[in-house]
């Protein structure tokens, strides 16, 4: 099987990872944050090692995973890089998810009471997204890295989400890299056959 091919086992693993990731985002506890961040860091480190050790299409696959996954990880999670994470579409999608989860949890905790300010019928999608983006974007790195922020739940949610995005985007980069490698090999084979 080539590096870019899908098998039933690969699909099962991907579906399981997506399900675990969704559960971790809804729970966003310290344990889940640790599990997902460890998984992301370990997979990126393993990808770097496999990119060095592998040959052929697998080298292209793991190089694509390592480059794209590490680049995204550094762009969004590293405190040493300028705070670009708040303006990315991935962070904005996390902000919308956070806003939706916080509205839903407030509705559940206050059942039976009137909650006019958190009534979902009063919010349009654009208003909810804009409010959530403003909350997250305003102090993205202060929330992400400040131990005194008091927003540990949002911090863990963002770390889990950005870790999952680094894994997912790394996988997309791996597939693209494997496809480019296969294309180059077909082109080289065609030029050798002509010559």
C-alpha cells in the first residue's frame, strides 16, 4: 500500500480520532488537554523522525505531516511567535464553538429560569460568531499562556482545539506531499520511457 492510500483500518483510526477529539473539546478538562497535547507533540516528533528515517513515498508523507503540523503548531501555540493565532479561521471556528458550548452549558445549568441574555433565538450566527471572536481574539495569547488569567477552561479548550488542528492539518499536508511525490515519480517514469 502506498503512503497516500486509504484502507478501512486508516478510515477507522481517523473516525476514532475525530470522535475522541470532539469529546475532548466538549469536556476540555485538564486530563483531556494533557492527552491531546501529548498526542499532538508526540505525533509531530514522530513525524520528524520518520521523515528522516523513511524512504520513498513514506518519506514524502511524513515530511509533509511534520512540516505542516509543526508550522501550524508554532504559529498558534508557541509563545515565542507573534500572536497570529487569533486571526486564523481555525481559531475563529474554535471561538464560535466555545461561544456555542458556553451558551449551551448556561442554558443547562439554569433550566427552569428565564435567561433572556442567553436565549439562542435572539442571536444570529453572525452576532454569536463576532462576539466569540472578539472574546478570544482580544487577548488570545494572554488567555493561552497566562497562569493568572482565571480562564483555565477557555485556555484548555483553545489548546485542545489548536492541537487537534495541528494533527488534522498535518495529515492534509502529508496527503498532499504524498500526492506530489507520486506525481513527480510518474512524470520521471514517463520521461525515462520516452528517452
